[in-house]
């Protein structure tokens, strides 16, 4: 007995049903392939700290889950891009400075690597800074500083090197009493100085008292009053890496040289009253990407 194919036994209608089944199977298979091809990559994760920053804080943006085969993400806030540095594995971090001159309120941080984009909203809280009133005689010009010192200091503040030298919270650079805190605003002859704020912390102590490095780094600036640092006085600048720098002003003694590596707690100089100073004290300024930030969170909380 000859066994006929199924479609021969069922006729034209059977053949039509079989073709429909084959077509349906091919369609489902194609749909599955399209799902696999178009399935989006796993999105990276973004962690922002502090979660409720205030004026003067440094905002840390940590990105994890970054695909090494894709382009490195970019971090943007207020139209400015901030460099990312690897923390290890698939994690990267960017540091965003804020200052008393910024406007408080909602800030949008954009993170993008081309194929993925994430927008994180951060509420930058307002903060009250103390004010001082300074009265100057009409004919008082005072020291204006030299182009040499301002050019060198500006160049120092722009340093961004890839290696991070600091580890953990920063140390207090002087045991002296804090006489002027970060962010103090001023009135000059009754007029508010819109663009002024105290860019650092002042510590009062006798001349010759030790000044230590608050964190490890490379000495990237040494300036002396005798060489034109009329305002800053004898000065040391330390590059802590990744856009973080410290500057120390009005020193009476400098114990380090440019290019020298220093460790946290190492004595780098001594308190004095060189430059534009009314008495022996240390001015310590902490900068992130050229903007002076409040060093207090760096001392107590630290940044990874």
C-alpha cells in the first residue's frame, strides 16, 4: 500500500492549513529574534551624594554598571562637563563643585554614554553665610598683587591629573583657632560685594607653628613674597589629583619643593603673616575644578 503525504489525503484545504502553520511559525521566530536584537542594554546606575547638598558642598556622582565596550559616560550640570575617573571595576566618579555664588534650587545632572542617558535632579539647598563690613578710606588702593602671582595661582587651580592621591577624610592643616570660616560675604563701604566670598578657612596661631598637608599629593606650586607674591605671601599648592587642589597662604617658612610628593600629616611649612595679612595665620583653600569649596565636609565625611 502506498502512503500518500498528508496534503494529498486532505486535499487543497489541508495544504493551505499547513502553509499557514509554517508562516505563523516563521513569524513567531522572527519576532523573537527582533526582541533579542532590540532589547536595550542594562542601564547604568547613578548614585549622588550628599543626597541633599547645600551651597559650598562638593557633589559626588558615582556611576556603576558601565559597559566597557561602550564609550565612557559624560557628566554635565549647568552646561558644564565634568571629567569622570575610574574607581575600579565598572564604577566611575565625577566631582561637581558648588559655591556661595551659585543659585540654590533644583539642579539637573545629565549622564550619557551615547546609547543611554540618565537625568538626575538634585535640590541644592540655600545656606546663610556670615557677613562682614569693611570700611576703607576713599584713597585706599592697598596691594593689588602682581600678574605673576595671579597667573601662577590660576594655572595651579586649573590642574586636573588622573591619579587620586588622597585617601579618606582630610586632616586639619593647623591646630590653631579658626578665625574666619568658609564662605563669609563682605560689604565694602556699605556696598555688598556680589562676587566675593571667603575662599577658604583661616587658622590663627603663632608665627612658626607647623602647617601639615591635609592629604597626600604633589607639590605643584611654591610662590614667595620675595618673588612677587604680594597678596598671597609665601604660598604652597598641593595637587591631590582628579581636579582637587589645596592652597596655603601667608606662610613664614616653606619646607617643600615643587614636584615633591607629600603624605597626609607631613609638615610642609609654618604659619606666618606674609603678603596681605593683618597677623600670623594660615589661609587654607580647597578647590575642585578651579572652584573653592567648603573643606569641612572633606574633613569629616571624606569623599571616596
